[in-house]
């Protein structure tokens, strides 16, 4: 090839790089490893991580271990999906495009919303984008009210994004670990014009079911045929997609934007990434939506086909005026999400949601029966709840780990002062036996800790 | 075999058309007996009235559906994919095997640091490798994609302006050949943008830069090599000009595949850059992600990096979030960890020599294509190219042929088209990036196809206008897609699978 | 298409018909041709005030989104609402039925900064060379 180019050496290809800028030495990197060596080296590192799948695990807080149909790994790892680029060239990307179209449809069925984009990085960035979109839609007000029961990680991401944005996030406090709706009502009354959106999470970070319909009514979301005030604040609802197998959907309580994390839909915990964020809203907002959207159309022979559409919203066309800067999203993870919903269907998703809720309620009975343990909130929960323990939750978490049990989340990690509280999650992958075992072991751990504390 | 004789794959029915009421797919585990019924758990008012109307398919039908859909895609595994600016190199399977280890995939993001020592060690080693490759000492692995890395960096630059009381610096300079994400990220980070023209040689016009520089400039975003595949030879002068004016230099790392082990952004004056691990480090594009867009910065910018930072102490690796100048978190948890594992595996498979070899061969392959096609296709710039080459469709204009037509005809010949109509500064651009993982035979066959298309453009332009003919769909009506938007599948008549 | 000689033009391809203290604004046939298949136009509400050079709306084809700029300062007194539903008049008759907004002029002196047909066509010729 060098001959064809009339060059004597590879070096001559790089003459446009000034001599003084060239590295002139080898990079200081480890020597190359063979495949078996790489597997050994990475295997040794992997062995030093705790896992959710080799012991009963009760940690959730937004990331859950769920049953993943075996077919998903086989299908999503097909090179035709995994090694394709973003489907800009529609004719050679109909597989990916149709799969996204179906994904968008299923997400809308789940959330009760009208349109969906192709995915966001995660729930945290989806929340930031939702607030930006609300700002663009309402064109009025610069305050967003955010419930304290929104996942603290999502909130942190939102705060980072708002640092240089005219919108300011204001926290709405808790009552019984539910969002203080009175406080929202008061703020709306006092400076309603300034409020562009309200952000609630359901079930909330503590696993509790928020009175979303009350929020919808409060914001004039047009429930039960009520009139929608023309420039009311938007309702942004962060939802757990599995919960929507049984719980009321955001469309039913008048949400304007419904977002969340799609990890539970066919994706392993992966240390929190890659998963995907989903973003659904109403058709009338389509021109303000961030990210890619697929639409159906026809080809020159009148046959059905799919394309990326409303592309003028996006960075590659609108540049500094784009609705978002997102380009690469989490395509393969959302494809797994679509496959998950397709393999489980209406029946399966309902069953997963039901099993999780029923097991959690069984566990609530078992665990609150332990001496010194009590529920933190009296509100209805879905698959997750916080307990107040008689001792420090961090110590309990470690003691449970020693007994080969993945404990719940010590809440003080996010809520300073709540040192004795632990948030337990239950999915269809735990059994009644696991829960009884947890009850026994937690009982033993607590009495040991109490004994130690006394001594 | 002629393009016309390739059998056309059949279109696939949608999941909703394949659905039959009451059909069951994969059954989730049963919760067993002796636990409360749903009605005892949740209130009537909490429940949705109807189950979500998801499709109902037998498992085998759904498997066939997705298998057939996959066959409608072109991909690196099936076709040469010279999509400029996207670095569509072969994605080694070893990366997938490594990341599939349950010790990585089954880790919960809220585990304590001592429970994820393996992950933190991998992150820490990957940070060191990326720091060495870019010549910039500090890394954040958190950003999920290239655009996200850009945004993170711009937020840090903004935070630095605030910290120094220089908020009047609210402009970022952007060359006209830049990726669209650059100006878009600026807006989100609260910056205005100012355009810098490219010169006759396709490089940044220094005079245009001098004119645009002022006390209101916070930074300049460059891509080097730039999106024309040209190395900015005057980069040293550019960085000096910026630094003398108190501004910073950002580099979009989309084109790192051209300079691995040859030159380093940190050494040519870059203050902050992002990597696209899904380009340079071979992690799969996944049909649109997930990727990873780590950023690398100088000592001066280090305090602003997102939290948590990984620190090494005697007891092992720890996570440090107590950093008052940090911009905070740009996404939840750590980043696209699974992608970081794949990138690490790639870097372990390439020692210093092999990594330099990647760039040498990427540049060699691009120049080989340039030489073979330069008589048939117009080159807008004489400057030698690096890892990608930009042609235009100017020579084909006489018969009414556009870059789009050439791209579509390539599909007929079994190739994924190059990037077209980008960069915007080149009229009718065709941007070809072969990458290092292609053999000379593949490049030759591709060049032969391109030369045939050039002949066809003269002799039988209608052939190009009608292309593609061997895909499940012909050219799609994008106007109709917007004027009559259908954004969810209509649930029409069921069809049989 | 022959371009009307009695109109004023702007380098950003808007035309302006000035009569009785108001100016009617649209985009030229050249702009329409460059944009390609038009799919959407976003026009402002009546009553909004614009400065000369302010963006008053946006026009989109499938692959481009361009801002529309006010040639003169003033208050918007009329908007061609028909275009919101159907862009055909704009494509077919950009200097007539495809008009976009009417502004009540607040600073008539600014009109001298606009160019006439001859200058506009010189500009187009130069663009073509490039």
C-alpha cells in the first residue's frame, strides 16, 4: 500500500504533524495481553466485586435485580444490532428503526403518554432534559418544584445541569415520607406564575405511592374532564416502569412528561450503567422533545418504512439552538427494554409487578414483627419500604453481608441523620423462603448488635 | 452477482400485528403461596384500570421477530462500514465476554466502595491509561457519551469562570467544521458561540481566530484532526493565542484514532478533551449507544471534575465526594461502567506498539482510498489526510448526481455509505473513514465499487437515482413522516407470523 | 420566477414591502428553493415587538431549521395564520400569498439599511460563485 502511495515509510503519512509535537517515545502502557490473559485479569477484578445474583439481595433504591428472559442476551448480542451505528441511513437500518418504533409504542402503552423518544442516558439526565423541555414549552416562570422524595442521585444530576440555567430548583419537603402536597399548593398560590413545573416520583424514593391524582388536580391537569388552565405548570412524573404493570399510569393522572430509568426492563444492574432513561410526553410537545424519535412513513413504492424524524430539533441540524445536545444515547439498552416487554407481554409485566408487591408486603409483616423494628411511614408502598432499626443501619448492612445477605440501603447515605433506617426492596427474584431467612438473620444481627452496644 | 440480483429481504410485521390476545411469552417466576394477595397490598385507587396493552406473543415468535429485524440492518459484523467521523472499527468479541462476567454485570451501584474494589481498580487503571494516551493527567469516566463529555467539560469551564470572577467570559469559539454537538453543548452550559472560519487548506484560519478572540472568550472547541480529516498543524500557535488571552482549549476527541501514540492533545496545548470510547476504543455502537465519553483535564481544571473521584489509599480504593469546587454529578452513579470494562479490555489487548499501529494503519488505509479515488472524485482540499478523507460529488454534478445518490448506490453494492453532507463547510461532502481493521482486499473492493459508481454516474445516472433497489425499502418519504406524524405503531389488522 | 423590483431585500433572504407605515415580510424564492421540502413554520403572535434583525420565527425543511429575521423594527400587527396549516402558498407564491408577518414600523429610517433588488441579485450571484 505504501508503494501505491509512493511512500518509503509509514512515518511519511504523518508529516502534517509538526516534529516538535510528536511524542517521540512509546506510550507508557502495559504490554499487550492475549485473550486468555485478559479473561484472567478481568476475571480476577470481577471476583472482587459483590454481586446481587449469588445471594439473597434486598438492595434497590432505583436499581433492581430482576428476571431477564434468556433470549434477550442472545438476541441483543447479535452483531447486526450491536455493531450498527445510529440509524441515520434508513434503508440499511430498518431493523433498528422498527425496533425503536416498537419500543416507543410499548413505552407509551406503559406510561399512558402519547409519544416517546428513543432513549436518554439515564433517569437523572432524563429529568434534567424534562425540566429544560418544560421551560421551553411554558416559556414562563423559572422555578421547578422538586419533591424531596425524588431519587437523590437524579436530583444531584438536575442540580448540576441547572447551575448555569435560568431555572432554579426548589425542594418540597416530606410528611410521613410522602411529598407535602400542602406545601406545593401553598407555593402555587403564592407565586404560581413563577412555577414552571412540579417534579414527583411514583413510587417515590422510599417506595411509597404518592397521591398523584391530587397533584394532577392541584396543577389543573384536566382530570375527569376538568378544564385545563392554558399556561399551568407542567407535571413531570418519574415512574418505575415495572410498577406500571399494576399502578395507575401517568397518562391517567394528567402528567405532561413521564420519565424514568429503564434498567429494570431487561438490563442487569451493571453498577448503574449502562441502563437507559426513558422519556415520554404528549404529542403537542413533539418539537420540544430531546433526542431521537422514529416515525413511520412510506418509500417511493408506497411500502411502509421507518425513519428518524423531526430531526431539525437535534444538534446535528439545529446546533446551538437544538432542544438537547444528546447524540449517542443508550440504544442497545433500550432495545433490551423493548425485548423484555415483548417477551413478557401484558400478562407478564403485570405478574412481575404483582409478585414484587406481594412479596414486599409479606416481608413488611415479617420484618416489622422483629423486636425493635418499625415501619418509618404508614403510607402504602409498592415493592420497597424503609424500616427503623434499633441500631445503626450501616453496621447492620455489614453484618448481613457477612451472613451472605445483601442488605437494604442505609438511608443515611442520602439522608443525613436517618442513621437507623434501612430501605428494603423486593422483586420477583426473591422467594418467601429468602424473606423468612432475612427475618431470622436480621433478628440475630439486631440482638447481637444490641448486645454489643450494651456491652 | 449484480446488485439487482441480490434477493430483497422481506419487510417484518410489527410486534402489535403479530400479537394475539391471551398468548403467553416467557413466564416470570411465581411468587408461591402464603403471601398476601394484591388486593391486600394496594388500594383500589392506586391501581390502573386496564393492564398496559403490550403485545402478546409466543417466545419463539418474538425470537424470530427480532432475528428477522436484525437481518434488515447493515452492521460492522456484516458489512464494510466506512462512516466518516464514527470510527466503525471491528468490535472485538473478547470485550463482550469480559464485560459479561457477572462480577461486573451484577454489581449494584449503591454498594459500598469496599464491595466494588475490582471495579474501582479497573476504573483507576483505565484512568491512568487514558491520561497517558492524551497527555492530560486527570480523568472522569462519568460522561455517558461524547456530547455528554463535551457538556461536562463546558460546565467545568463555566465553573472555573465563576470561581475566578470571570463570568463575562461567556463565549466559546467554534470552527465551522465542528460537530453539531459542540455548539449545542455550549448553549446548555450557558455559553454563546462564535464561529471561526476554515482557511483554504481546510485548517482553522488563524486570522479569523485572532479577530474572534477577546476578553469575553472562555474557550475554543477544536477537533484535531478536524472533521475534514486534516491535522491542525498550527495547533501550537492556536493554543498559545488562546492561553495568552486567558482562554482554554477544548478538544473533541472523536478523531483520536488518527494520533494514538503519535502525538498527544496535552502536549499540543489542550486543557480538556473527551474520548469517544465507542469510537477509538472499539466498544460497540449498539445501534445508537451506549457509548462512553470520559474527559481528560489538566491539573488546573482537576478540582472541577465531577464527583465521586476514585482515590487510592492503603486500605484500597475509596470514593471521594468532598470536593467543594466540583460541578457535581453529570449522571447517576459512575458512568456507563459496562462500556468502560470493554474499553479496558481493548487497551489490554493493545500494548504501546499495537496502539500506535492502530493509528498508523487507520491513516494508511484512508490515504490509500484517497489515492485510489482522487481521479474519479473531487477532493476539496489538497492537504494530506489523516484517518479519514473527504471527497465531494462535484465531478458527478453534470449528470445531476448528488452525494446522496452515490451513498444510496453503495448500499446496492453491499457497503454502508460514508457520512454525507458533513462537515457542513464542504458542499456535497462524502466522508470516508475506513479504520485500521479492514484488509487491503476490502478496501480495493470498496474502491472498485466507488469507481464503478463514478462511471455509472456518467453513463447511467438513473441507476443511482433509483438506488437502493435491494433493501426492504427504497428511499423513504421524510416529508410525509413529519407532515403526517406516526410516532407509535398503529395496531392494525393482525398478520400471521 | 421574477422577483418584484418594488420590494426591499435583506442579505438573510427576507423581502420587505413597505407601505403606509407598515412593512409586510416574507422570504424570497431563493430561500424557499435552498430550504427544499418545507415542513413547518413557527410564526409569532400579534402584538410582539421586534427590533431590526431580531429572529421572529423559524422555518424548517426535513434537514434544516432557519431563523427568520425582522428587516425593520416595530410591532407585529398581522400574521399569516394560513401558513401554519399549509406551506403550499409559500412554496408556490413566496412574494404574494406566502407572506409571513406585517409590522407597524417604529423606525422608518432603518429602511435605508435594506438592499434593493439589484443588490440582492448581485449577492446571489456572488454566493453561487463561492
